[in-house]
């Protein structure tokens, strides 16, 4: 290993791995520092449900051999009803996917240092010129990138990170076998990714079943630790308790059992990003954060943020005399809002409004979704406010008033 590079990246997740892929392909000297040991990677960071869509697979050249199951439908469930929409997708084996990113970027010349716990940036004349890891080890680079997720050791010390506890989402997932995938009275979940809105199971959030083939699936819950969660949550229940409650009460799991070693925990922040960059530095992936606020999809957005950062770094480094100052890295913010998370503010509003609704309103929402045309639903999903209004009904006025009060209080 050298001690000087064009770019140093902290974190070998989807954002860091894809950023390294793009930079190595362009011929830059790039090194990735990863906390985990290589022979265990990514046991500790195997945290994603890994549901994604063909557009991500094709855009980033992801091979079929990291896919557990290709799906055909997306299903939304409420406590007593459901809605089915045809939408091709893919459920990845997340560990295999992360290892693919490492090996593919290595083939193009990226270096990886495992067992490397990054603690802080090395700062000279007010600018980061490298990172310090494992106590006293140092590596220097023209550009430093933090892809460590919510821990954000570099971004926090540079004053870039502004993650808020009230926007912290936590989740847990098991992989199960013996599930009744097509049980009478429920939607057929064969080759489907299902999201359920039900405050009894995930107050202020959602639960899911992602079919992975035969009678197996990824099953989990996630909620945001905000006021909506507090309104609906049980004082004596943890996130583990809610998942266990679902497994014990849903008849689809009556004969199901956990697959040994297949338990995943994760967290992310659901909020608008603050600062994304400063002199010689960019924050990518869930460091920003980048996860979709409405349905929690993170892989595609993390990959896109890694690509946006690589494109920005290339724009500076390919011109020998162009310093990667904050002014010259500003294009990263433009690319982030255009390509990574367009309409982020509208989708956050949708998220807050959705999780304020009651279980009874979720049941009516299924009928609302069925009556609207595909174009309107697609526009609403992208955050189009006129399309969102078509999902509302006169009875939602008290809900909207509550939503407005919460927004005013939070300012």
C-alpha cells in the first residue's frame, strides 16, 4: 500500500464500492478503507433488504449471480386489504453484491485495506488532505470521500454531517423458510416484494416480505423514531418485539422457521441532506443520507451518489491544475439533486403524511390506489404534488391539519 492517492474512500458499501469502481475504471489511484476484516466481509454490514429494480442492475452492470430472486410485482398491504402493481424487481444477496463491487473495482486497480477503522480526517491549513485510521495509520489523497453511513467519522469532524436523531430509522430482518407464500385471503406473494402499512406491526413505519424463491423470503420491519412512532408505539415493545409479534400472529408464518445466520439489522436517517461537500471532501451514500424516504430503497441511490462523486472527482483531477476546492466540487450537489434523489422534499412530505394516517385510512388507501391510473400513481411516487392530491379525500382534512401543526412545530 502507498500512502498517497488521488482519492481515499472510507467505507466499502454500495456507495463507496461503486465510487471506487468508477474512479478505477478512469485510471485513478484510489484506495478504500473498510472497518471489517476481509475474511468476514460483510458479516457486520450485511444490513440491507437488497430489494432493487432492473434499472439499477443494468445501469451499474450488476451480474445475475448476486440475485436471489427476480420479482414481477410490488404489493402494498394494509391491515385488511392489498394492492398489486406489476413492477419487475430483484432481491439481491446483499453480501454477494458487496463482494462483487470490491472484486470488480480491484480488477481495475482499486486498492482495499480491510481492518481499517477510520477515525478522523487529516487537516492542513483548514482542508482535509487524508484520513487517519487504526490509531496512528495515515493515508493522503487529493480528495477524501466519506461512505461510512450514519457513523460519518470524517463528515462529522469536518462539520458536514447534520443527521438528526428524530429522523433515525431502525430495522430488523430475518430470512425465513416454510412461509405460505400464496395464502387464501392475502395477496399472492410469489415473485413479489410486499410492503405492509400497519401500525400494530410497525408503528410509524412499514413491514415487508420479499420473496426469495420457493417457500423462502426476507421478512422484516422498520420504523422512524419520530412523533408518529411515539403516537402508535407500545411502551414495552422494541423493534425485535414487533417482528416477533408479526411472526406469531400472521398465519402465513405458522409453519415458518428462521434460516440460521440470516438476521440483519440496519439503520438510516430519513431527512433532507444538509451540506454534501467542502474543500477536498464529499459525503456519499447514507452518510448524506440517500435512502428513499418513502419506501426505504437505498441501493440504487447509494450507487448513484457514488457515481456522482466519482464524476465530480474526475472533473477536477483530469485537469492537472484544477484544485478540488469547495467551489470546484459544487457540481456534486447539482448531480446529487438531479440524479440521486430528485424531488426529495416532496417525497419527505409524502412520508410524513403517510405515517400519520391511521390503519383505517391505510385500508381506504388500497382502494384509492386501485382507482387511479398508472400515470398518476407514477407521478405521485415521484413526488408530483398534483398527483399526490388525487390520493386525498375530504375525510383527510383533520390529518392534513395535524400534519401542518407538526411541520410548524418542527421549524
